[in-house]
């Protein structure tokens, strides 16, 4: 450091030092590397053990990051390898897309599908769609009166 009693030179020296630190790659890169949000990996699993035929891509999942002053929902097609949704502030919630519900499937969520997420970290959320058993009830109504299972012959006239 150069000591100079001249005020103008001191002002110039400190200004140059400030500009050097401001333009230094290590300082500016460090300030840009720290993320302020997290990432959610959404894995879609489908269990078809009751006769269902749907695949993960048949379902749509949403991440809701709405706050008190904003309404933000990001939806994407299901993927068994996982979809990454970045820039997730806390709090968040992953759910089935309410605009495309699927009858015949129950939905369950793993632990990482809602709550808070730390800056720079990744939560894994697994959504499981399981087909449900729905028995088929035969329709014996032929359109000629009330539904009947069988008819008795008329023996009395």
C-alpha cells in the first residue's frame, strides 16, 4: 500500500481499489453462484395391478409455489425417470393436475412432495398412481321395461 498525504491521490487510490474488487471474477462469480431457490425432481410411478393400462406420461403433475401475493403453478407430463422443476421457492406443493383428473386411479405422495426446500438443494417427490378395482355390473335391461335378471314362464293364465 502506498501512503500519500495528498487527499486527491488517496481518493484515486481507494476508488481504483474499490473498482478492482468490484470487477474481480472471484467476487462477482461468488455472488452469482449462490442460488436462492431449490429444485424438485418429480418421479411418476404407475401401478396397474387391477387391469389399468395407463403409463406415467398419461398423467400430469403440478408444482404449486403460490404465495400470499402470487399464484404460480407449473405443470408437466409424468415421467418415471423424473422431471426437474427448478427455481422453487419455499413453500411448495406437488399434486396431480386438477384440470386432468384420472378416474380409476388413487394417488399417493412421498415425503418430498411438499414443504420447504433449502436454497441450492434438490427434493425428490414420488407420485404413485395405483389403479383401483371397479367391478363391472352387467346391465340386463333390454330396453323393454325394468331390468330383470331372469324371467319366469307363465304357467297360469
